[in-house]
C-alpha cells in the first residue's frame, strides 16, 4: 500500500486465514519499520510514531486475535483510523512503561495532564501536542493513563524545517513532574518526514 494512504478501508484488510499464513513475516517487517519510529523520552515514556502501515498492522492483529470478523471491523477502523497522520501532522502513541505496579500507580498518579504538555521542537519552533479527543486520559483524581494518543499539527514552514537535512528535532514534555526531552536521531526524523504530504 502506498505510504501516502491516509485511511484504512475494508478492502485493505486481509482475511484471517491468509493473514495467519503471512503473520510471522508481517510481524518481522513491522518490527523493522517500528524501529525507526520509536523514541524514548525520559525514564518511562516511549513515543511510537504511527502511520498507515502501523495502524493497518494493529487492525489486522486485533481481528486475528479477537476473531470478531466483519462485525468487529467498523469498531477497529473507528479506533485506529484517527491515528493515521493526515499529511500535516505526526501522530504518536505514547506509553508510560513501568513494570512495578506500585511504582506505576504512584508515578501515573503524579502525571495528570501530561498529555497536554507534549511537544516537538524543530530548530526552536515548538509544535504543541494535541491529545486524541476520543476520551479524557486523565482521571478525575489526576491520574494519567499509561497510554496516550497525541497529534502534533505542523505549520507548513515547520514541515519544511523538519524535513531539512540539518534540522534538529527535540521531543518532550513540559509537565512539572515529567519535564524530560530527547533529541530525535536523524534516522527517525528521516522516516517520519515521509508522513508529511
């Protein structure tokens, strides 16, 4: 499927039996693709930058594992299509990965609203993250979800700078209890540049 695809449709889906036969190879290819779309920020957060291919893989996996068939597909498309970049944005699934359940609960309890503070900075120009609006991912008592979905809408000039060979991109959070940043390696920036129209 062309990289410029912006939406998964029913005809993109491989039937369960065929997918089962190719699943190992598809998963291997997806591991390679995701390697240059993943960035750790601070001790716990990992940004997984999504695109058509990563979301198609997720839909296929959900259908394969849950065996819901045609009845399940509309829900999966509703859930995952919004996470495909639409040409002027990057979209990330951000996971706070903490193995110890006690430490995880304590840490997430201090990170309410962290999704509102994510940013990408390109040569000093900041792109504020916009959390996916399907639901509030901070509870009423201020606990952040371990999984966040964040859009980064770029202005045209920010896209040009991001795609320039000498650009410097930084990804981070401005949350008072998680103000970590990471410089995006060139290989990741180059891979993500393909997400823009």
